[in-house]
C-alpha cells in the first residue's frame, strides 16, 4: 500500500521537497567516499609494496575528485539542474569504479567470496539513505552494482579455484548478500515505495 496525497499536484510537490531535503545528504555520501579513499591510502601505505602503487594512485585520484565534488556541492558552484540530475549518478559511478578497482588491485592474487562485500554493502545502504533520487533509480543502480560485483567475484573465483570450488555454496553466498543489501535499503525507504 502506498500512501499518497490525493491531488497529484500535492504529491509531486511533496516528492520534489523530499528530493531537495535529501540533496544536503549527498554531501554525506561524498564524505563517506572520501573516507573510503583515505582508508585505501592508509592501508596501502602501511603495508606498502610495489604492487600497491596502482591502488594508491587510484585512491589518490578518487580522493581529489571527491574533495572537488564536496567543494562544488557545498558552496553551490554547480547549477541546480546538474547537481540534482548529474552529480548523484556520477557519484555512484565513481564509487562503483573505486570499489571494483580496489577489488581488482588489492585482491588480484586470491579472490574470496567476501572480498569488498563489506564496502559494497555499506555503499549500497548509503545510496538508499543519501542519494536525492526516487526509489526506483536507486534500486536499479544498486541492483546493477551488486549484480556486477556478484558476477565479477563469481567468475574470478570459479576461474582460480576450478578443482576445489563448491559452486552451490559460492552462488548462495554472493547472491545472499546482494539481496539483503537491496532489501535493507528498500525497507529503509518504504515510505517512498
């Protein structure tokens, strides 16, 4: 059951108000992403080896872009149309690219079903509570990200451990977490369903 205002004009007004209120929370997602970059930089620096250089460069570039996005959004240097339509999707693409690069660069030697799942789950939930979008696009982008993450992990683990893999257990593990992340975020936003 969906609770809506009877005149459709009032419902549209409320939805616009809701997205504008959520626009301020977009800065929180930018800060979360910058803190993820700092985490990668710190862990790669503490455990530095020559194969960590690529991770450091990607995290450094990501941190610079996130700081730029924070300044642009915080001080209103971006037109409203762009900040409401383009920045949420570009931030999603940037965060997804960072998670996949962290997965590929830091865990390239031996993948496990749990690699970067915690970060993926954290950002999936963060998308639901911070992106100033309606529920349908958020479910689509998080479903896409979780699906690609599941596919990438499943294929790489299956290729690396062909003899000793329990394929049913692997499928259940990687599908279970992606379902739970989307369900948790959708339940959080049930008022918008």
